[in-house]
């Protein structure tokens, strides 16, 4: 079975799909055979991303497939070097199944306590269910200041979890970023 990395979240809008796609793209560029399993079937953002990349002819090609549940996605791991699971928008009973199969579970979070508290509770529940804490890590997104990052990191470390370096600094959006053909959106197709 190939390596399984899962991106899960207890809420939407924290960067789960973006980070899953970025990892898939980088792994494919590095020569690994990669499958990105999109379990967020209501939104299908990873599948939409793949379609846009294919239409634009962007390399490397990344295989993305929607799956109705974690068990179906996990079966696909045997055929790839790396299976990346883009979990559903909210944690569920399937999150434990995903975590059991994954060598690494990444939970993106914003820096506010409103984001961090439920995210930590989710990881505590996984640990209580038998998932080793060293397989769980946070990825901080939407960071505004160094102090905000330091406070969020301290909160997560005090809770007993690892934390990747801040991934995404907050950048105010202009009206131009809301249109269909902006440099930011073209860049997002590549990530």
C-alpha cells in the first residue's frame, strides 16, 4: 500500500483542499504516482481544480477522483506511491476511518480560538479513539501577524500537537480578485 496523507477539517474554508492539491502537485512534479481522493463530494473543489488544469494544459498531471466514502478511497492507495485524501468539509465518523489508514493527518486551521478549540477537540477525539498523536499535525492558515502565529502555535503545542510552519498569510482581497480571470486565480490553477 502506498503512503496515505489525509487533510481533514472540522469546518470549511480553512484551506484543506488547497493544501491537499498543493501536496499532490508537488509530489507529482517530484515523480511520484499520486492520487488525490476528493471526499468532499458536495463541493468537489479538487475535482474542479483538476478539470481547470486539464483545460489549461498545466503540468504535471495530477490524478483526482471523487469517492463516496473513506473505504473506497483507501482501496486506491495500493496503486499509487501517494494517496492524498481531501476529506469532507466537516469531520464525521469517516474521519476516524481516514485517520486509521493515514500515516499523517493534517488539519488546517485559522489562528482564532474559534478555529483552534474545535480543531483541537477533533484531534483529542482521534487520540482517544487510538490514533497516535505523532501522526496528527496542524497547518496554520490565514495568519495576519507574527504574534498571531506565535499565539496559535503556542495554543496547539500546549494541547500536545505538532504544527507546520504557517502556510498562508492573510492578504486583503481587492475587487479584481473576485473576477473570473485574475492572476491569483491563474496561479491557484497551478497549485
